[in-house]
């Protein structure tokens, strides 16, 4: 059976897959080209150090993940396209902040935008959205 952490990351991936038209991947390398609807890449991130409760033994996590939202450059309205995709990601996350009851809460921060250059590829434009997943487990590996 998968750990609580893996169940949560899988549920977050499923939640992101509800973004209309976008291709969603987990821990994928940056591509040379992006699908027309944009690309969303979930980065597993760092669970950090948990707060430990002793009775009953519980580990409270604030797991830091990232979502990369990427579009192909070249369109005259690329800023609007990136903004639309980011808004859709926010709506998908807000639709279920507990990921079906697996997490206590999801928090996310403002996107950090950047141009991405890959040798031999067309330029990409993207943003990174930090997501904090609050959850508990009974095992430090969980």
C-alpha cells in the first residue's frame, strides 16, 4: 500500500489533470516543445521536518511542492495564455483543498514567472507555483 505522502501526491496530480486542455505530468524533464493547451509539471518537493506529537505518535507535515506551468512562446497573447492557465490551476486546487480527505489543507503562493531557454528548442514561458500540503501520518517515512 502506498504511503500517505504518495497517496497525496497522486491525488494532487489527479486534481491538476482536471485543468481543461493542459497536459499534466509528474517529475518530467522540461520538453523542447509544449502542447497547445500548455504543460503542467508537478514536482514532488520536500516534506521538511515534521512536528511530532507523542500521544498518539503522529507526524504533522507541511510538505512543500511546486507546480510548473509552461506555455510555448511566440503567440502575441502569451501573457494572457499563461494567466489563463494559472487561473485554471488555482480553480482546480480550490475545488478540493483536502484532496478527497487525504490532506488537512492545501495552500499555494503567487506564481514566479520566467522565460525558459533550452538549447535547440523554441523558447518557453512559464511560472512556478509553490504549494504547501498540510497532512499527518503515523510513520516518519509515510
